[in-house]
C-alpha cells in the first residue's frame, strides 16, 4: 500500500471536506498498477489522506515500491511532516506519498 497525502480538495455547502475520489486516484496513478483506492473520512468529511492498494504479489510489491520512489524527491512523508507546500507554483495540487510501513496506519 502507498499512502497519498494532500488529497483533500474543498468544502461543500455543509462545511464537509471533499477530496479526490477512488477512481480519480486510480486514474491519476494509473501507470503504477494499483488495484484499489480508499480514502480516509471523519466527522468533517474527507481527511486529505488516501491509500492506494496493490495486488498481493511480487508484481504488486514492485509497483508499490516504484510509486514510492516517485515520492522520494521532496514529496515523501518527511516533507509532508515539515509543513508541506499544497500547490505547485502553476496552481496544480502537490501530492505527497510513501509506502506504508508497520505503524503508519
């Protein structure tokens, strides 16, 4: 599994947070072979954290590892924990991520 952070998008008319949908995440990271996506929700809506799930095989592990490497250049968990930049200068949302490890979830 790979955790994706900063997937919270906006608030609706009831002040509930909305975020990237499961299919949107799968499409966004389509070249990495994730089989499912799940989002984290709380009483105020989307919490801005999502998980991409890969098949439980060597291929799935390799794909999760490959996506995790995508986030090593300043968009990993450490960068997220150090006051992340939410958008690139051109306005595109900046996503952060890392491969899950024991204790992350």
